[in-house]
């Protein structure tokens, strides 16, 4: 093979692979590693070892003198503590009450010391000077041998703390009762969410594809609407409707009808979280099942019908078994979404009902305990993976190919009762989703929800005043817009380039590249956010390379976190496209760049637009991965909305949500317009 | 679908033939009960069945896409109707083996559809349709997705099977050769109407319209005129098949209706000669510029392009209205 011919391709491959390794692999690997790093007080035996090593560094004369000086206790407390340590070093458990006042301990210790058998007594006396130094004079010792120690060893000796590799963080959820409770809560919510959401989503998809509702297109559009939703939209709306100052509970049922006392109602807690999660995750499950049913061959159901099966029998024997692979995927998807959701539990249950995802958020933001947060992130992957593997083992693994008739729905109408039930469910879900959006829009124009119902535009003021004023006002949305607008075309382009490299240049390890590009889609956003902190706080130990606290880290995180859509779309296009087209161009003398520009890229235009749009919309609305990356100078609207909602400032949250929705709408319309323009030329490829 | 009326007699094998979109599949689906007609009625054995559910019509249906249940084995597919009807297990197992033997898939009963070839899948689909012993079999382009050799073999087997079971069949295809080979009667459809309804030989030899003449078999259409009862075309008089009134018409000249003859009246220059095995298909350009095609026995003479050749009519071509 002519290397000159291959060289441009390899260069492009390297150019694309490098950022993927740097901005996807490295952060995730950092999280995986960080969970094993434990910092904390050294156990006594380690402390003893370190002290002994440091003492050995002193010249013998000085060592004797220092030991003689240091082993004289300065007060009863030091005397007792040194004795207790020496007892343990001698292999004897101190036989007195270590919690008693020091004076009392001192007498008891003296007695115990005298009562020891001769051999143990000798060991005790030998260990005592060292015990005194290691308990109380380590700092002095450290400074005496500072020049001979590495900076890390000096720090460790001085503070008595060190880092080591350990499973402590991974064991925490099993040992710590609070974390254990959080883990059980997380699993409970996740199980409930997937068991309730999946059947609802399946019923909706069935209604759309089997004539269960009169306007299937409308139902699909409304059900998919929350995919373009600012964070905690559903939770906010639930509080605004059913909270203690809620429109339904307070304004309607209490003040309007006098039926209840709104202060007695409580949407906060488990029920509220469950409601919010189900409503939030129906769209994702619906996408999966919509695709599943779309691919089913309706003729198979007709075949069952003409062979004498009733509608219910057909459903049980044909439709449902065929949908099992899709149902499994939807169950796992919702399970993972619920496990990693911290917005809904934090807003609707607070710290009363802890869940692991919220604990991770707290450990990162409040305690800076990145080690525990990293370990919990990794642990959070386990139940989803386990569920996936378990479901794969149940039943046959085959993804059924329903052949040539795919995509044709049976013509026969569903029985009236079925249509009634499905119609009612569709009305309920679509109504709830529309109510969520209507509530938030109304909230954006209300002076103070639940208190002052007068209309206002005040929440749309550019800059805000008062509590948390740096996040108030819609100016923060413009910052977000810039970040998203910068990340979107870069992400779309890089994704398409990566797909081209994977499909056409085919370097070794291309499957690894493809897997890495998909990782952010499968992993919880929390991991990706924490990974960016770990990887880019002090990259290669160089402070000048630090990205955290800059706007760039937000752009990079959003770009690489959502690039996978462009990769998937472009790979699909390239797989449909005959490579001979490019070979023809090459045969006619076009180099790699010309081929890309004139032949390949025009065909990938749809993938590029879709990938760009996805990065943009998700960049405007994403919360979980960027919440740890915002800083004083660089804020994002989604994080601001989350904070507003958390402090009950729904006017501000709603106004920003409305602006974000408007921009997402503009972006989608723009992309649609661009697609229409290029439509005729590419029509043959669809 | 416009004003279509079709009757299928007991034991008859009728084929609906037409290009895609002509309404043949819709007509079949109306007969099966999958599609509800906007108007008109469906009667079975004289009783109105327009509103009857598909299962109540006693028909078996074979789909172009096979529509096998992917999650069930071949045996479970074939036995589905019997199980749904609540037949005893032993009885339905015996019936499954009986029909599986008819379509020669006995060794494949434990396989899942995706473990079968296309031809085998269609045999399973056929067995599934006949297992409940329907009065009539409806087949919607059952062979369209198969390759030519299997298509020919399965086509003959389907016909043999319906003959053996004395089963009425309504068969949809766009392949005119298949329609001619398999049917008692062929119904040519066009734009939702029936263009002609006839036995295969009649359809071929006596097409009722220009459309049928062009759709069924190979033909050169020539402008002709009947003068005093004799067809005149290309300046010569042609043999007459059936008496016809004087006036202009179209002549449907089939390639096999011409033979080489040094003294033949149709003289021209050979433009192309394609060797087809038994036949040599010759394209001849006449002095007037008209091109005609003729099939000549390939064994004897092989005129090369550019040579002169003379042909003679040896059969009476069909005549259709202009």
C-alpha cells in the first residue's frame, strides 16, 4: 500500500482521535481511578513505620539526644496517650478506660505498667520513646529531616495523613447507614420508575402505531416534547401546581373551593419524586418503544387475526413477544435515568429522602469529597449494568427481524374498549405534559407564584438584584447561548469527522474510538462532570493548563458529551452510502480534502445538522454534567434554573426556561429550514 | 378500486395480474377482510360476508413478507390456528406434521423463522395457511422475494397442492409468466379496474386491449387495417384468426409468429441477434423503418447483424382496437 496515498487519512485519524482520548477517555478514567484513592489519618502501624524511618535518618548522636528530650511528656494527656500507644506497639491492649479523665488514666496506666510480665514490660519500655515521638513530636522530627524527605513524605509525616489505594470509598455505601439508606432509596425509585414508566410508554407507542388514538402524530409530538426541556421543568411544575402555595392545592382547592387546607398537603417526599420521574422519563422510554413498534411487521398481526386469534391473543402471542427486546431496553434506560437523576429528588424530597445521585451532588458541591463522589458514580453504574445483563439472560437474545413487511400497520381497527382505554391514557399523559409547560410559561409572567398572581415581565429583566443576584435575570441565558452556539458546530463537525475516520479510513482501534465517543451517552452526566474537574483542575500537574473555572471547560464538556449523535448519524449515512462513490472520486484524481469537501461532506449534511442541533439543544438544557463546572465568571442558565427552583424562586426559573425553550425552538426551526434547502439534492439518499 | 366485480368458483385457481399500484393487493385484502371496502359487498357461498372478521371467513392468507411469527418455531407457527381454536394437542400436532409433509418441511419443524431460508419460510407460511383447512387460499405475491429457480419450483408446488386439496385459490402477482403458468383464469387489472379476465391461453392469444397485449408476453404492435376482412399491415396481407369488421386496428405480432423464409415478404436488415438458447431473437429493420422482433430456431441459422433476412408470417396475430 502506497504510504503517500494513506498519509492524509492517518493524519486526519490522529487529529480526531487525540481530542477523543483527551476529553472523553481521560476524564472518565480519572473518575474510575479517583474512587480508589483514599486520603486520611495513617493507621498506627503506618505512623510507627514512618516515624521509625524518619528517626533513622538522624545521625546517631542527635537521635539519642532528641529521643531523650522528646520522650518527656509535657502534660498528663501526652503521657497517657504515649503509654497507650506503647502498650499497643508492645502487643498489649491498654487495660484501662481510655475515655476516663487523664489524671485518672495516668494512675491506672502506671498500675498496668507495673503489673505487666517481664517480657512485655521490656517491650513496652523499648517502644515508649518512639510512641511519644510518633504521637506528639512528629512535626519537630519532620522539620529536622525535611531535607532528606520527599515533599510527599514530609507532608505525610507532619500531618499524619497520607493517600493510599483502598476500597474505602467503594465500601462506604455498605458500611455507612446514611449511604445505605440512600442506595436503597435510589434502587427503590429506579425500580418503581421503570416498572411504571415502561408500560405507560408502551401503551402510548401501541396507541400511536395501532390506531389507538385519533391523532397519532399529535400524541407523538406532545409525548416527545419534554426531550427539549430545561432542567427540573417537571419537578418545578409539580411544586407550582401541588405545593403548599400551589395553583391547584392552595389557590383552587383551599382558597377557591375551601375543600382542603393546603398547608396540610405534602407533595414533597416519595410520591412527588415518583410522579416527577415517571413524567420525566416517559419520553425517553417512548422513543425506544416507538421505534420498536414502527419496525414491527403489521402483517404478522393480520396473520394471527386470520388464523383465528382474538385481538387480546394477538397482543399476547405476537405483539408483546416481538416487543420484548425493546421493552428490555426501555426498562434499563429508565432504570439508569432514575438512578442518576438528582434534580427531582433534591427538589421534591430534599435531604429527607436521600438518594445516591443527590449524595454525589452534595459530596461534590458541599464537601469537595471527590474520592467518595467518584466511587459512588462508578457504583451507580453497577445496578444498571446488572439489570441489563440479567434481562439479556431472560429469554432469547435475538433481535427479531420482521422482514420485508416492516413498518406496515394492520388496518383493522382496535376494539372499542381498547381505543377508549388508550385514548384516556393518552389524554392523561399529554394533558400532564401540556400542563407542565403551561404552568412554567404562566410562572414566567407571574409576580410571585402562590403569593402575588399579578402579571409581570420583571423576571425577564437582563440583570437581577437581591438574593443570588449573579444568577438572577435572563442575562445568564445569553452566556449559555454563547457556550452552546460555540460547542454545537464544533461538536457536529468533530462527530462527522470521527464517523468518517471510523467508516472510511478505518485505522486500527476504530471500534475503541467509536465506543469512547458513545461513552458519554451511556454514562451518567455526573461522571462526565466530575471527570472534567479531576482531569482539568491541574492537567499534567501544570496550573497554567488548568481549565476549570474557564468558559472553555463548559464548551468542551458540552461538545464532547453530546458529540455521539453526530457520530451515530454520520456513521449510519456512511454505511448506507456506497464507498465506491469516494473511490470513483479518488480514481478521478481527487485528494482526501477535495473528496471530503466535494463528495462526502455534502452527503453527510443531514448528520452534521442533526449533530449540531443536538449539541446546541442539550447544551442549553443539560444540568448533570455541567453543574460542577460552572464558576463565578462562567454560569449556565440550566444550573441557575436548578438553583432558583431549589430556593423556591419559580419566577426566575420559569422565565429562563421560557427563554431557553424559545431558543431551542429557533434552533430547530433554523435547522429544519437548512434541511429543506438542501432537501432536493439529498432526496435520493433518504 | 372502481366497479370491480369478480367471482371465483369452487376449486378454481384465479390470478390477479397487474403492475404495482393497480389495486390487485387491495382487492385481495378486501376478500380476506383486512381492508374494509368503501362500497360494494363480499359474498362467500352466496352469504354476505362484507362485515365478517377475517377469521370468520374461512380463508387462508399467504403474505409476500411471509409474516411468520418470529418468536415461534415453524411447528408453533403452523399449529397456531389449531391451538387458538382450542383443538386437542395431539390432534393439532398430527395435523402440523401432515401439512408440513405436504410442503416438504418435516425436518425443519423445530427451527425458528430466522433459521430458515426464504423459500423454506414461505413453505412454512403456506403450511400455516392451510393447516386449519380453509375453504379458500389467498396468496399475496408469495414468491416475489425469492430467486428465480426457487420461484419456479415453488410455483408449481403451490398449484399441485391446491389441486390435490381441491382448494379454491386467489393469487396475486405482477409476474405475467407466473400468472400464465399457474392459473385457471387470469384477471388483468389496471388502475383499479379489471382490464381482461380470461384463461391463460386466451389472454395470450386473444388480448382484449393494447394494454393486455403489451403486458402479457412479448409483442411488436403494428398499425393495421382490415380491408374486406383481411388484415393489412406492413404492406402485406396477414392470416386471419377470427373474423372482424373492416377498419383500423392494432396487430399484436408475437415473435414466434414469424419464420425465416428466403422468399418471405418481410425483407429487412438484421439489427441485432440475441442467442437465448432454444431461440435466436432477431431484431429486423424493414425498409419503411419499422422494427420487428422474431424468434427463430437457433439450431439452423444464425444471421449476423447487418445481413439481409426475409421473414414470413406462420400464424395469425391477434388484433386489438387502436
